[in-house]
């Protein structure tokens, strides 16, 4: 990676850290934040501006080398410890999801138990990007344990990114969920993982998960086909 790019990424991360940490309001702002300061509250940077800069930091992740990633993660980990705004916490989690690092993984694990559902959803998305066996093991329990439907759906969607038997098994269990939305999302994720298209027939997908091969579609009568049409 170009050394100049690395310095730019670190400067961006340091600027965000200065704005996110309490007690840092008097620190010099990184130049791009100056335009977001309000006339009514001099020295205050809006949450929208902070989120925009975190998104920019996410977009720079692919350009960073291992040392830069580690330093950026350290700064974000420090920032999230004292962040009270759940929308900003969620964006920090999304940003950490773009930076593979053991310290980031530790925070992403904790975020799955955050009190705010948006943060937990962001953590599900981040683990879906990780796409490994650890991610599958962390996401699978959420399909039944989380009290928020949107979080459960996010975990089901994220499992569709992970080509691992744990993910397939968990999605197979989700097919028996009493919520049709969960069943449908599980079907979509199974299609994504397996490359199979068994339609939206839950029974056929359950059979596939159990035996590892599609069950032949059962012919339907004319009366049954008409019933589905009306």
C-alpha cells in the first residue's frame, strides 16, 4: 500500500476518534469535519457528519495494510467504549466489519449483545462479511435467542453469506419457525449457500437439509393449482 494512503487513513481515523471521545471537543478538528459544524453550536459536530466520516473510513479499508488496519481498529475500539449514541455505535460496528483484526472481532462479538437492536443488526452484517465458521457459530443462536425480529432476520440473512455446515443446519432449523418471514428468509439464504433452487417449498428444503439432496417436486392436482391462484 502507498505510504501516503496509509497516512491519510490514519489521519481520518484519528480525526474521528477526536470527535467521538468525550472531552475531545476542544481538540483541533480534522479539516473535512469543519464544514459540518453548526452555527448554533460552535465546535459541535453533528452525528450525521460523524457517520459520514466513518463510512469514508470503511471505504478506505481495502487500501490499508495490516499495520494500518490494526491501528485504525485500536482507535475505533477506544471510541466505541464511551459512545452513547446507538446510531454511531452501529456505524462503528459496520466500519470494524471492514477491518479484519482480532481486536475488531472481540468488539463485534460483544455487539451481538448490545442493548440496541440496530447495533446488533450491524454486528450480524459484519459477521456475515467475515463469512467463516466462527461467524456461523455466533450467528446461529440468534435465530431463536434474540427478542427482536429484525435482528433474527438479519442473522438469518447473514448466515446466507457463510458456506458452512453450521449455517445450513441453523437455517434448516429456522424453516420450522412460526414466523413466515423467518421461513422465507431462511429459504432465500439456503438458496444462496447451496446454489439450489427448490422454490419456496419449506418441506423440500427441510428434506434437503436433512438428507443433503433435493426431494423431487410432488405433482399437484388441477384443484390444488387453482386454489393457489385464488
